[in-house]
C-alpha cells in the first residue's frame, strides 16, 4: 500500500462543489426506471417531453399510487410493479416537464394551505398533552388484528 498519497486529490475541491448525485438512492432509480419503462412501452419513450403534461394529471396519479401504498397495497395491479416506483416516476415526469418548460401548470389556485398549516401545527403538541394520560391502540399493518 502506498504511503506517499496526498491528503486530498485536486479534483476533490472541484467535485465537492457540484451536485452530489451519490446521495440519491439507486434503489429509487431502479423503481422509478421500471415504472418509466412501463409508461414508455404503453405510450412511447419520453412522450411527456413531446406532448407536455398537465400538473393535475400527474399529481392525481402520484396521489393514487401513494394512497394505495399507504393503504397496504405494495404492487400496482395493472403493471405488477411497486406503487412507490410509479409515484417516483410521476414526480420525475413533473420535474422534467417543469425544467423543460413543458408543464401545463393547472395547479389549484392558492387557497391558504401554508397559512392554515402553520396555524394548526402548534396545536399538535397541545392536543398530545391533553391526551397524555391515554394509551390508545393504533391499528397498523405491523400489529394487524393482534392489537
């Protein structure tokens, strides 16, 4: 083993100031890519770049996949692929369309969500304190019918 190595490589200074792509989990890339493959075989590769996308359509699709996953359904019955992969693909398409100027921005007109969220957040701790003496059973997939 060489003992005359420099403490740093000159490339480190340049590389460390660039986007840290190594932080993105490669497992997410695999699942998102599989869902994008499913879409490419159905609709054509990168069809969303050619035709553009409506934000509401992909928001709804992503929400349906996340909701199905959160309800305990891991695999999409249509594709046989994980719902989380489809959700990642939906988000990737929106990010790509927005970056390429191909996003039809039909998002909801702002209705005060952020202000209401900030107003309600302090109540979380207050409500926890109100019920601090309680020990309710929280039914989840992990405890199933055993609760």
